[in-house]
C-alpha cells in the first residue's frame, strides 16, 4: 500500500503559497484509485469546501479528448494524416500567409506549401490564438450562435502566421481540426465526440455546451490578479466557446474529475476503458504519444522554450516525454498529457500504468511548478 503523506502535505501548501482557492487530485495505478484528495474551497467567498464532485471548464485539457476523437475518425478511414486540409475545408486551398513588416504594415502572399491534416494535430499549421481577430468578430456579429463551420471560415480569412510545417505555435489548430472531423464524418463534432468517446466510457457528466443550470453547479471560477497578488472571482463562463453552436475542440469540454478520469485511464490503458469499452487501438494511442517535432528543428525549438515542456516533445495533441535529465521530471519515457488555462492537468503513463488528474479553477494558474511537483511526488511513491 502506497503512502501519499508527502504529496498531501505539499497539496495543503498550494492554497496558501500559490493562492489557488481549491484543488482536487486523483491518482490511479493499474486502474485502481490509490489517492483521492481535495483541499481548499469550491467557493471561497461562501466557505464551501471542495468535495470532489465539482464541475469544471477544463479549457485546453479538452485538446487530448478532441485529438482522441479525431484519431477515432482516422481509424475509421475518414482521412489520412497526409491529406491536404483543403480537401475537406475548401477555403484553405487559397489561404494566404501574412508578413508583419517593421513599419507595422501587413502583406499577404499565397501559401507556397501545403497544410496537411497532421499540421492541425501537431500545432504546425500556421494559426494563432487571436479570438478577437476582425474576421472572427464579424462572423459572430452576423450570427451570434457562431456555428463551428462559419468561425473556421473566418479563421481562414485571417491568414496564417507562417508556412505550415515550419514552426510550432499554440493556436486554434484543434478547433479547426474539430471542424474537419465534422465535415469528414458528416456529424456535428460535439455529437461525434459524445458517440465515440463520452458514451462508450460512461462519461455522463461531460459535454461541450452545459445548460445554464448545469453551469451554475461548477465550482466558482477565479483569475489570479498579479498586480493585487490574489485571485479575483470571475463569471462562470468560457471565453473560448464563441457561441452556442461553436464546438471548441481546443477548449470547450465541461466535466468532472471522476468523468475525466474515465477518459484518462482509457488512454493510459492503450485505449481501453475501465468498463471494457475500447475507444482507440493500442497502435493509435502509441501514435498519439509519438513526438512529431524533430529534435533540433525550429518547430522543436518553438515548443521546448516553454518551461513545462523540458524533456518533452509534442505528439498528436499532447506533450510526450522523450528524454530524461535536465528537466528533472520523474515520469517514464512516453508519459503524455496536457493541461488547461485554469490549471487542470492530465498525466498518462502507460509504462508505469499511472494516471494523474489534477483540477483547480483559477485562470493565470502558475501551473508549471504545481504540475511537475505533483508528477514527481507520485512517481517517487509509485515505483
């Protein structure tokens, strides 16, 4: 039996040291829960403690789910990774690459190469994360419901920041990928994910568009104010969900820790869930956690400049462990996962059969330090 007293002691310091109002951590080993701990407040102002059944917007921790669903479509033969994106989203055939000059002027030139589907998975397509781009704002003005297909057309109008497959840039790639899956399968993306991921795994408390009633059940949301030195309470909204018909593959999932664990364990277990349902093959899970950015390339340099990515490469929507040494992380080679803007973390280690899910709800979360310390505590306890 493992003793997690050192991890618990560390977690108890986070509300004080990192100013995180509340948190929830779960650890599975070989499919069995070995650690379940909450501390702090789900609602600090009303003194409501964390209980472990809270709902969260998980922001970019949605990306592994999006990519797993897209990989399911890949397994179904809906596309190949080498297919040009414009075969499915025709507007991208003539997308332009923009150049910002020293005097601030902007020029646009036709794309020279080809944007391929793997570029959407791998964040190398040339997009950015500007939700306030003029074309996007105009599209929302015309149709406040903001259907996914219409917003992606607007994203295309804004042009690319660089030629595909030359740089890594964290961006709306997975939102565009969700749209491509929608076109390739003929099924709305939120419905497709529900059918091939959520329903098979029994994720009954997970969705893309919660009702107002359900949204109010989520724990209070905060944003850390650096100038004031403490978190401020903010509205229970997700700014990355641009409209009620916009299925944000990159940031739109609403869930609980218990439900997300069902997905995370299935990925740790090479695609097979706790209930025996298989959502992906072992070969596809291994593809997902394969580094796609050649070490030494400009793409790898772009990615590895993030502190949390030391020793990691980038796979299909996840960081994946490729080295041991300077980063000092105790996870296994091939451990993979991602995190979210409010501090959510998933870590999946098929070699050690360790699954970690950490939840909090504070934007500007200081999560690099927290996440790696949690991984290290767990991996020194479970050997």
